C-alpha cells in the first residue's frame, strides 16, 4: 500500500492544500482521536456517573471525613500477631498449603467498620478481623472478615449508594429518614440484609465474636474439583452478650487486656456450599445445615499499635489468595480489592497522625 | 528510485506483536485502575503475566535492535524529523522496560505477592516500603500516560509516512510482500 512513488506528490514538497492530502490528514487525525477517545472512555473520564475507584474514595471521604494517612474504611484498628495451625481436614477441598497440618505465621488486625479513625466504640458497631496468613511455601492468604451474618449490598454501586443514603445528617448526627426510607424501599435486598445484621447476637467484645467471610469463594482440590465455600472464624472463648461499655476505646482496651493475660483462639469453619447456594449475592445467607469443616485453629497472642505495626503497611486484599482458593462470581471481593489498592495508594503517600491506640497506650496497659 | 529496505522479519514480528500487547496492556491498565466492577479481578490477573511477557519480549527486541541495525532513514529526511524519530524511539524502548519494572517494583514495595499464574510467583525486587509503593503507583500511571501519548504520536507519524510522505518509512515496518529486500 505504500510503494514510494516517483512523481506525484511524494517526492516534492507535499502541498497541504491538495484535496487528497487534506483527506488523508483528516483520516490520520480521526484515527489518533479515536484511539485517545477509547482510552479516555476506558479510564472513565468520559463517564461522570460511572463508579470509579477514585469516586468510591470521594464517597468515603464525603461520608466519614478526610483523615490523611488512615485506611479509608475500617480506619480505627489495632495490629495483632499469632499463628494458624491447619488441621488437614480441608485438604480434600483445597490444595492451599495453609490447610495442611502445619503452622503458618499470622499478621492480623481488629477494626471497627467506618472511615472515622477516632470514633467511639459502641456494642452494635460492626467489628472486623483481617488476617494475613503466611505458610512456609509463601503462598499467602489475606482476608477481611466481619461480625455480621451477611453483607449489606450486592455490588460496589449499591454499597456506595447505601453509604450516601445513610450518611449522618450534620444537624442531628443521625441518618436522615427522608433519605434512608426511599433508598430502602427501592432496595429491598439491602433492607432485608440490614434486618439480618440488626438482629444478630452482639458479643461483649472482639475476643468472643464470630467473624464471617460474607463473600463466597471456591476451593479447588488436587483433582481440580471446585467447591463453593464461605467461612466463619468461631471463637473458642465463650460468647458473652454485650453490655454498654465505658470509654472511647473500651472494645480495644478490653482486647489488649485479655491478650496480656492469655492468647485468643478461633476455629476456622469452612462452610461447604451446595451447587444451588447463591455465590454471586453476599446479601443472601446460605442454609444453616450446610456441612462445616474445621480447617484449623487461629491463635493470636500479641497486639501492637498500628503506628509502626506490621498490619499497617499492607492491605487485607481479599483477592490475595493462594493456589487452591479462587474467586467466585461474587462481585464484592473484586470491588474491595480495587478500593483497598486505591486507599493504600492514598494513605501510604500521606503523613499519618497517631492512631487512637498508640504504642504508648499499649505500653501503659502493659505496666502492672 | 531507492528501493525499500525493510526491518528484519524478527524485528517486524516483534514490533507488531508488542504493539498489540502494549496497546492492549494500556487499555487493560487504565480500565482496571478505574473499575469497581467484577472485571477488576480478571483484568489484574491478566495484567501481571502480560507485563512480564512484555518485559521478556523487550529484552529480545533490544538485543535484536543492537545486533541487526534498522534500515536507514530516507536520505532526504530533515534533521528535525530525524531527531524526533530517534528521540521518540529511545523513549518507547525505555518505557517498554520501565513500565513492567515499575509495576513489579510497586507490588514488591506494597508487599503484594507477584502472582503470575496459579502457584507461579515472582520474588520481590524492592524492599517492603509503603511510601515507596505510593510513589511507584503514581509513577506507573504517569509513565503509562506518557507511553500512550508517545504511541499515539508514533501512530500518527507512521500514518503520515504511509499515507502522505510515502517515503518507504512505513513500508519498512508494515510491508510483508515477497521479493522486498530486508536489512541484512
């Protein structure tokens, strides 16, 4: 197509005003513009209503305020360390090394849901446990699990809309019923999930709480068989019903106090789903009679402040999975993974003031 | 008439293969850095092995570029065009290496495992350092925008040579016709 032609317009200076040349210049311009427009569309720059990661961060900041250096959600927390002892019982379900009868190191974090790093503890606030489990073969497993029975939205967009609908009114400090009512009427799945969350038994603290994956994943075994799963971390410590606490940080203070006395343990109960169980919708509970496999025991024996702690410079990205665990069609882990990466990029580039639980807090509690 | 001298077959194969991969990677990258949707997991799982594949191909391409010289630019080409041509190609080669290395380094500094495929992981190439992660994450984006811009200009210049100047520069890379002379 591009034989160099002697004569014609190719050898002498090209005249820009030749109609053929102008047409060709137009084609070149259109091709370049088309590629740039496709790129801009892919980046979301041409779609102001598309929910991008940047807009999710803007929503969290609008609802919870701007707190440089802190995680954009689950901002108030403390680091913990310990180990996970696999039982071997989940090996028929997954090839992941963490399930073998061996010990893996754990760096974890307990936190309260919400982007406010200095919010006051209260019984009904959602608590989370985040874990980074590091088996000897290096195939690590990260998770962020919560003490509620189901997740409260079916997509990132629905979660964003829920945050906006339930954001506290500056005048009253409480969600505005005029916003909440219409939102829940239009999202009956969210209303039902919030009902289940509100009806959960609330434990006295972090130590006697049950934390659930909420999201569905798939375990893949040595034969390549893929099984839908969810999982719960069930405390070995007996459940004590919540009572009103005193002090802004009473839940964290209690956790630090009990960890000073003795280690805390949880059983990792893998819930084996049936093919009919909903994996794509984390607002739907699975039937209570599903087979459970005790995959191992988590033991946590030390706490440290996030300031300089081992849980701060990483994300508990639910898509950091070892071979033998893969995502399901649940859209929420991908949304969380994307948002955590963006949150990490923001906070890791900011100067962070001291956390609610500082190293000095922990040192003071350590003194008799 | 000076006959067209084409790039070697290997150079042309590497160019067009990498053109498709790099342009694809830029679109995968900018999409995954924006989306909150379920495609994120798939895009990330694609982005890492493709980036490493591009890094390996860039090594092969640079070696080939140093061993087999490219066909000479047309004798009549003005100096300013020569400088633009050589300069933009230096930038393209530099970014072919920089993009995957910054991406790999960024995941290393953020303590993310660099999973290629299933159980296959790469070791970290930088120490765990969150502040460095933030810098490299931003650098990865800005280098991607730069690479995309240079590619668009490269594409425009190639079409200018092919459609308007018709001086054999476009054919040297884009012609697959039999009977043409290749370099060497």
